[in-house]
């Protein structure tokens, strides 16, 4: 077993120098935020301090301003630990892309994050449902960028709420997180599926302006970053975790005719 590093990271040392707690830093950041919520939680900040997760550019700037320290100084422990990246692999063709995405879902054991509001692939969505039903401890993040764009995705979200209760803590933690990034938040829509082992990020089709057939497969190091990305997005999102809240997001008739 590797002994713990007795020397705190620069980010943690900056907090210790102020003599403040994780909770107080988050409260201060919330107070300074125009919306009243910075999106930073104590557990998130702890992970950044320990180098378990990589801090995004936005939060690096926020914390650098808070501590009045240079970004390069505060986050040297993160950048030095993540210089080696898994080689991304191109996935080409609709069948290979679906296989790669479903493989990520099937291999997820601890965490599964999915982002996007346009999926209408019923077989893929059912794979997610089966994963949650078969693995009660699998923690799932589902991020929507705007309301669901079609009835297939809306029905999928309803089934997730039937499979899991977001308020349940019988395993000592929350295992279902569904969050909506509203259009007025001005955050571009993103698409990915990530577990603790791998991730797939769809990219514009390399063969057709209307195709959904290309993506990039990423290894565990990049996948962990995307999981943290999902946690940060969820912290800034509106919760959609009751049938009543989901009902308010039912797609209009025009969305039913949207192309895939």
C-alpha cells in the first residue's frame, strides 16, 4: 500500500493558509456568484485538492481569484499527474459507434454519465436502463442540455425514475442524478457517455452532413475527467428527478418529427 503524501497540494495549502474549511470556501464562492451558486461542492473541491479530479478552466480562474494565487501554481499537482494520456481511437460507422457506446454502458461498474438531449436510439437507451436495474450501486448522471428533443428520450427518463428513486439513500449515497441545463445558462450542448473505464464522444459525421456515425473512444484517464465534467454540470443544473418535473419537459409535437 502506497503511503499518503505528507505534503499537501498547492491548492489545499492555499486553503490551509487562509485557515478555512472546504465548506466555507464553497459558501464564499456561492455568495460571490451572481446566481447564488458557483457549482462547487466540498466533495468536488476535496477531489481537486487531492488530484483525484482535474479542475476545469472556469473553476481554475474562480479559485485563483479567490486565493489570489497564479493558476499555474495552484494546479501544478493536477497537471503534473496527468501528462500521459490514453490514445484516443476513431470510431467510424453507425454500427461501430453504437457498439462502442453500449460497451461503455455495459462495462460501467461504479459510475455512468450520459450527456445530450437528442438520443432516440431505443436499443442504446434500453441498455442504460438494464445497467441501472442490474447494478443497484451504479451511480448514474444524466445531463440534458435543454428539454428532451424527442419522445423516445422522454420515455427513457420516465423509466429511469421508475427503476431508481433519486431520493433513495439505502446504499449510503444518491445513485440517480438527472439535471437540466437551461438554454438561458448559455452552455453549449455536449454529447458523451463515460464510465470509470472508458468514454465515447460522438463527433460530426465524417461521411454525411446528416449522419450519426463517427466518434472518439477514450481510455480511463480521459473518462474520469468526463465523469468529473458531468458532476460539475449537474451541480449547475436544475433537478429533473420527479415525474412532475419530467412532465413539464414533454416534447412538443414538432419534436416528434425531428430527424435522428
